[in-house]
């Protein structure tokens, strides 16, 4: 199907100014992505530290409960 002579075919490639604009945005987009990944990495490390602290607290509580169980067991056997 031929185009009428007054219409030009559409060019799919961006205009030079738009191409330069996209090239300038790419580093800032990459920088934003890297920054967000770094933030997520820090948050994950902090969450991991909190998890480890909570595990230690649970170990302490578990040890206390085991000690209480032994005390109760010995008291019951005395009765």
C-alpha cells in the first residue's frame, strides 16, 4: 500500500535531542537503582542483626525455662 506523496513514513528512531536526553537519564536511573539497592542492603543487614539478637534472647529464655522446669521437677519429687 503506497503512501500519499504528502505523507512521510514514520521514523521509529528517536530524534537526536531525545536520544541525548535518554542517554543523560540512563546514568541517573542507574544511580537511583544502585542507591536503592544499597539502601535495601543496609536494611537487610539491620534486619539480620535484629533476628540474631532475637534468637539470642530466645536462647536465654529457653535456658531459663529449662532451669525452672528442673527446679519444679525436683520440688515435685520432694513432695
